[in-house]
C-alpha cells in the first residue's frame, strides 16, 4: 500500500445537533485550543504554536491551552528539529477549536477544526465522534453498535467515511450514546465486506471520546482511541 504524508489537512468537525452549544465569541479575547494525541506510543514528535513548545498530552488523551485571537501556526516537529506537519489557523476569542495529531512514525497528520463545541460531557450519557486521518484508505461505512447487537443499517454511524471527510459542517461531530459496551465496524462501501472492527469499548456516563482512523508504520488501518477531558 502506497503511503503519503500530507503536511496539513483541514477538516470541519462541527459538533452535531445532539448537544449544540452557541459560544460567546469575542474577536479580541482568548479562545481555547484542544490538542488530541492520536499518535502511537513511542512516536517522536512535539507540537509548537507560533514557534513555542506546547505541552503534549499523553498518547490517547487530550489537553487544552488558551490562545489569543488572531492567526497562528501550529507545527509538528521531529526529533531532529525538522517540521513534519504544519497548519495555519485563525482563533476567535470565546471559540473552541481542536487540533488532532495522528499518522505514523515520523509522518504525522495534523488537523485543526474551524469551530466545535468542545468536549462538554453529559451527565448519564457518552459523546462519541469519528475522525478520518488515513490517506490511503478506501471509502467505508462506519457502524457503532452495542456489544451483542447486529451491525445493521440502524447502527450506521457515518456513510461514506473517507479520507478528508469533514467538509460538511455537521460532520463528524459528536453523537450521544447511553452508557454500555460498543463495537465499531468499518465496511467497504462497494461490497459491504468488513474492513476493520474495534472493541468492545466501554462508554460511561460523562465520557467523551474521539476514535481516529489512522495508518500504522506498515500502512495497516487501525482505530485509535482518544479520551477527551
């Protein structure tokens, strides 16, 4: 499988209507940038904002930082100081945006959302979203279903889940699910054959998760779990 290493990929990850939040925007104030670490353990990369080192959350977790309104450059830096990925974004005071670090060793993919509702937890329910960062993956349909249930049309989570998905302002966004054990299944659009399955995943009330489709160092697909805080 041939691999590519894009320097930047912009995705619109606006939260869906399950839990809409209208941020109070202030053009001259501070905004919040969340960083999701969807790299594999042992990947060597650091994140710099406007040339200054940002704190990198542990693998599979997220962290946040306050960022002044204006135009900023976010970069992934390798162990030898080389720029591995770079993206420019504009922050608006009062807004929340999310950066996702994904990809394989030495070949990260860096994404920044234009605007989202942040990882606001819900009492008694979990919030889940899917993010696609695998450049060579074929288009698939994604299913999210309870452990022991069938993966049928009623459990289809995303139709036409492909590299670069996110141009729809409502996608992928967060979906709300009751607590329980779940499986994620990716099926080929062309013939419905299973491509990848992950789980069972335990979702508790108040949990917020992003499941990131990525490629490992051998080009194989995998789903990486990021628990948001």
